[in-house]
């Protein structure tokens, strides 16, 4: 049996370990101060330190590589524009997540699609895509997960991604989404239930095998 | 905890989103109920599949995004006016123009208002000759002193003074001891009013007094 979180660590953190660009807010603060004063090199360093998070979050919410790239670009333009309003005692990561979620929400409205696109170009197959049965199963599973995510409402998807994939607590997610922790927990529970129903064939097969 | 209650809490239980009391209650139920245990494993397995949804972005894509962002920032900086004052330049120009108009109006308007209210106050350029027909001799100079400043204003004063009998008109030899002069707005018109009266042949009570005394 696989349990969800333990001591604040989420499943994604347990499976994949700390993210390479997961720089502490304190170490980003000098860059933020310099970038705020108009230092382009500092802002570029700030982008290098945080672009992985932004791209990954945008990709998970939008489900499309091109949309995620455009969203990340817009996120950093907004960061540069509003960096003067960022207070040093704030959590930069939460601030960045909030901007990213808002940009993804705007992008979702512009594309007038209820859910994320299911992009087939972003598959990472463990065997290098040789077309074996295992790779086909893996590809099928990836498609199923993305399709299941695409059926969630935007708020449920954002809450689930932030809570289960980005590793934020319910309170942190509530601050990012601008809602109450109880609301976030209800959205996350609903999203997990839907995912469990839609992915049942895959993990039951996986459990059997 | 019943199976129904436990299954209702399973989505949050698998994520560790329940408080300690509920977590332990659900865990106790799962230890005793195989069906609910299987359901909890299904939720956990679904969560394990979630990371498969992630897209990976190569370094070249990241570098391209950075370059686009920096280019866009540079373009916006070059397009943007250098200063806030420059940005607000049209407004500053309008404000300066309005200020100049107000200033000019405030400087010019008193002349128009003064001429409209007091047309007689516009004085001739040369000094006003003091009208002296009612006085004679050396008294003229003294009478001229009654006008405080003939070059700037026309006196509109009521003057009453004692007049020696010798200066009184011949038609009122018995006459008046008081003489009132009222200067009108027109410098050439003065109203002179003799009033009161001593008995005929009576000398003024104080012939050496100041003829300009106002009583």
C-alpha cells in the first residue's frame, strides 16, 4: 500500500526527490532585489532558477507543450512587470505559482477549451520508444492520465496539481488559488475520486501484473 | 468508523489531508476491512500515475523562452518613454497652458473690472488744476492743500470751514459763517453751500484760525 504524504512530503517528492531548480526563497532574494532595480542579468538568473517550476506547472495545467511555453513566457513578463510590487517577506514561490495559475487560466479561456489539450508529442517512454508492448502500455497510461486530468474542472485541476504534484500544503494551495483551505480540500478530494474512477483499468491491470 | 464513512474520507486520507484523529480512525478501519483497504490502494495507485502527466522541456526550449522574454523586455523598454514625466508630457503641456491662461487672466482682469465699476477713476495724465474761483488771493495755496493728492484721486470730501466776512459773497453781507464745499466726480463742478449766519457786521470768531478746519 502506498500512502500519500508523510511529514509534508508528497508522493511526487518521494518518487522524484527534490527538484533541481527548487531554490530556496532566501537564495533568490538577492536576485529578486537586483532584478527589481532593473538588472537584466539578475532577472535572467532568476528565470533560470525558476523556469523549471513554471514550465512544469503550466504543462500540467494546460496539458500542451506550445501553450505551456507561451504561458511561461507570459509568466516571466508579468513577473518582470510586477516585481516591484513583490514584498521581500512574501513567499516568492507562492507568488510565482499564483501568477502561473492566473496565466494558465487566461490561456485556457482564450483557447476556449474546457480542459487541457492532450498532447502526444511529450511522451517520455522508458525504453526510448522502441514500440514494445511495455512502451505501448506506458504510452497508453500516459494518455489516460492526461485525458483524466483534462476532464477535471480548471479549479479542481489546479488544486490537484498544486497539492499532489507540486507538493504544496492545502493552506499554501488556498493562498495560491485565493480560496479557503476547506474549499481546496473538497476540490482535491473530488479530483482524486474522478481520477481514481477514470484510471481504474490501468492501475488494476498494473496491480494484477 | 463505518465503511461508508471511511470511503468518504479515503480521497483525503490517501493524501494525508485529514487531522490526526480522523487519520487514525480511518487507518484503524482499513486494518480491519479488506474491501476498504483495496479501495484505499486504488486511490494511492491513481495518485502514483499522476506524475506521468508531466511534460518535459529541454534546455534549448528553456533558453528560447528566456531569450524571448528578454527580447520582449528590451523591446518594451525601448518603446517606453524614458521617464514618467515624459510619459505624462501631453498632460504637463495642457496643465502649463491652463496655468499660463489663468495667470494672464489674473493679471489683466483687475483693469477691466476697475474700469467697469469706476469709469470716473480713469484720470487725465496731467495734474488736475484745483478749482479756485470760490477763494481768493493767498488762500488759494492753502485751499489747494485740502486736496491730499490731486494726481491720483479726486477728493470727494465734505468740507466745512469758517469764512471771513470779507470773503463772503456780496449778496450775503449779513451772512453766513459756514461754508460747505462738496466736490463732485467732475473736477470742474463743485457744490458750495453757505449756511448758518452771524449778525450783520459781526466778525468771525476766530479770523486767524485755520481756514481749512473741518467741523
